[in-house]
C-alpha cells in the first residue's frame, strides 16, 4: 500500500495507509528514543532532549518538537502544560504510548542482543558479493 505519487498530501497518504504512518512515527529515529526515554518517567522538553543526547545522538529542538507533536497526535504522548510562570510543560506516555514503547524497547533489546549475528551476516554477504564480482 505504498504511496509513490509525490503529489499526494500527508492527509491523503494517511488515509491510504494509516498503519504504515503510525509504524513510521513509532519506529522513526527520534520516535524510538522518545518512547523509550518516557518509559522511565515524564520529562520537561529540555530534560528529554538531554536524555536523548546521552545515547550519543543529539536531537535538534525542531526535530524533537516535531516528534513530540506527531506522537501526541497519534495518542502516544501526553503534553501537560502547567499554568505557571515561567511556563512548565511535561511530556509523558499515555497508556497507548506505554504499550507502543514496550514493543519498541523489546525490538531495541533484541537488536542489541543479536547485533553480533547481524554483523556476521553482513560480513558473509559482503564477502559473497566481493567473490561474485571477482568471478564476473
């Protein structure tokens, strides 16, 4: 159900394949890190940005804002703006978001556990391709 026409609007793409879009949001580079971080506790924006940066990947304010808005729209993240001065906004997982985060974390843990097998498979593939190219 992929969308190949570049003139399709985001709303049309969502209507055509809503499952794929949610999967993309949850498994995006920043979506994964946000969901896993929010499993621990709620965070303020700057705290969350620092927490994600600890994984060795710095996220820009713009990308984190976009990711949080997307996950909030999907019902996975709750944005709690407190009416205080200065303004305080906390982000946390909704029950749906916690369920998604558990699945994403399981995949991340599996990847960590099986990385040596993936590396071995990549090496074997690359060696086979090199041998095939030499034989041609």
